[in-house]
């Protein structure tokens, strides 16, 4: 066999062997890629994404698309070849498995966490939108959950409205922990609450609950720093002046909050916020309308661009990352608040794009 032929054969066999080895070598990475984008002003799965009843609403056309990211499952074992392909591809992002599933988190646990974050983002989106429109929303501090085996188990219940602790009025969820930790472990603390059922009955009848009771709980010591605790998580609950439902299956996490708020405002006000432009975006939102950073921004801008978006509302905290691989033709608009996003949409529909606060021009 000629030397040249032998060399080529040997090289081919080595390449095949390396490729075969790459298939069987697992690496501790996961992959992110662009997921579906959904127009919050339109239908999804045969029904409107945003549903309003009991208040005047308006038809809204155009696009205010929320964006998503696909990730490989917790059980997926990526091989070396797949990792190399992902590193080289423009529309894939290979990240450490630990970054997506910390501390050995299972698929079920991840889905549960994402569902809880999505539910909370929906509530914050409603509150932020209504407050922006000066529509009153009633808010209470409530018992979000009771830790199994904790001091409060059987004494307090999820949904109880916390009016005061030791006679001091509670206005924010953080107030509860501050008031409890004034005690030493073993000391009693008194919660004044509206029982969850009494609150639910009052809301159903459209009245304010007045039934309260005092609950005395003996504090225990936290394992990590020995502060006094009672074993509850405090949160907020809201009562809206009319019904708002957000229907979007198979989506999790908090990053659609901004786009839900904008969609609701568009439906609750005459005219179109976008002026016909295709706008997509992302960002968490809190009750006050502050927009927060999210993960997977690069994959979301690609997904939005591929869908046809021309403008992308980008949390200010994600601007630097988004600029790195922004698709051509997609304008990244920097937003810090819901009000700022509305101002940017006013510039877009008014053709004043030179006034937009940009991350970078696509």
C-alpha cells in the first residue's frame, strides 16, 4: 500500500475513532436555544392570551411578543460532539449543567419552581399595569406557605391575612420577619390575622373582611443563624376591581412580566401601543413596575428576530450581554421601568426612533 494511501487511511480511522469516542463521552453541560415567541395581544392554543371581563376593553392589533428559551432537560446527558456543535453554532448556547439545574435539581423541581415564578409574574404584571393606569388594586400581606413541622403549623394557614405582629401593623412581607426576629427563640409572638376562609368569603361578596383573631406562637431557633422564627413564608395577595386572566400553557419563569403588563395596558386603553410595529421583549416586573434582568437574552433576541420583530424591549441589566450577538435589523431598546417602556412605545409609534434609549442599533 502506498505511503500516502496508508496515511490517509490511518487519519480517517483516527477521525472515526475520535468521533465515536465523542458520541460516548458525556460532558457536564446543557444547551439553550431560541424558544417560541407569543403575541400577548393575540390568541394562543385557541384562546386569547389576555382575557378581561367586568371592565371596558379595546381591540388591540399589532405585536407585543413575549419570548422564551428552550433548555435541555435535567436528565439529558450531552456528549462531546453535541457540546462542540453548540459552541460553534450561532443559535445555540452551551452552559454548565449546574447553571440551569443547581444543586442536583430534578426536572420536576425545576418545572415546579418555574411554574411558581410564572404565577407570581402574572400577578405582578396585573398590579403594575393597573397601577400605571391609576386603577386601584387592594393588596394584603398574607401567609404564603407554612413550613411543615414548623412552629406555625396548625396555627396559621396559607391565605391568612396578616394584619399585625405583636400589635404593630404589617405593611410589607418583610415586616413580618423583622418583627418576629425582635424576639429570642422560645419567646411568644402574637399574630393578628384574618382567617383565609373569612377573607375568601368577603372577597366573594365584594366586601372588606372584618373578622380577626389573635394567634400566639412560640418562636423557635433557626438552624443557620439561631434567629427567632415561626416557620412561615409571608407574601402578598391582591384583589382586582375586575377579572383578568392570563392563559398561556407550557411556559414558566418570571421573564414575561413586562410584556404581559404592556399587553394589558394596550387592551385597557384605546388605540395601539405599537402603532403597527412588530415589538418583542422580555423582563421581569414587580408590583411597582420595575423591570428586572433575565437569563438567555441572546437566545430570546434571535427568536424574536426570526419571528419578524424589529424592536426588542431589553432590560437595562441585560443590555451589555444582548449587544454582543444582536441579530442584524433588530433594535435593542433599553428599559428600566414599565413607564419607560410605554414612553419607548410612544416614540416607536410616533416615528421618533432617534429618541429611543438604545442598547445598540441592529
